[in-house]
């Protein structure tokens, strides 16, 4: 039996905004980093273990194909985790004259997820790659 109270409750629930989903936070973080530029899936080598025993210390290495000259160089490398409470892990700022557009670090991941790397070039291009990592023991608190 449908009552007026049930109908009003159902209507109120449909009008309430949905809570932010993790992929909304990821999209917002990526948009904040590169704006509306459409990334190209090329030009980045991402080294990440397929299985990490400890999510608090996952080794990550990124190498971007670039001559690193004044005319053509990587300006920023951004790293994102798709399921972390805060998707933006790090941004590395590079400058021309470096031998390579390469970074090495350790990251924290909460659970099995994909890591996305974006590399912005001085001419406006953005390259993208991603890799999946499984975690035996999570390294983040929600």
C-alpha cells in the first residue's frame, strides 16, 4: 500500500544529490592537473610491480620519451591512483636540459587499483599510460 509519506520520501531521495563517487574525484583531480586536454596513450614507460606486498611502499618508475631540449621537453609528470581516498599522488616538475624525463619514487596505495601517469609537454601535448597493481596489505587509511 502506497501512502503519501512513502511517495514524499521516495521523491525526496531522488532529488537529493548523489554522494561523490571515487571516479568523480579522480576526474576532478585529472582536470585540475591538465584541464580539458585530451591525453594521448603513448610515450610513457611505467614500471610498477603487478603485486605489492605492502601498499605503504610501492616502487614506481616513470620514463617519458622526450629529448628534453628547450624546444621539446616534459614540464610535468602527474601520478594518480584510481581507488585511493585522494587520487592525486604526486606531481613532478621538470625542466629542459635534464638527461631524461624520468622519476623514481615509492607511493602508497590503499587497495588493488590502477595507477595513471600523465606527462605534459611544453607544446601542450599530454601523454598517458596506466598499470594495475594488486596490494596484499593496504597502505592508506580512509
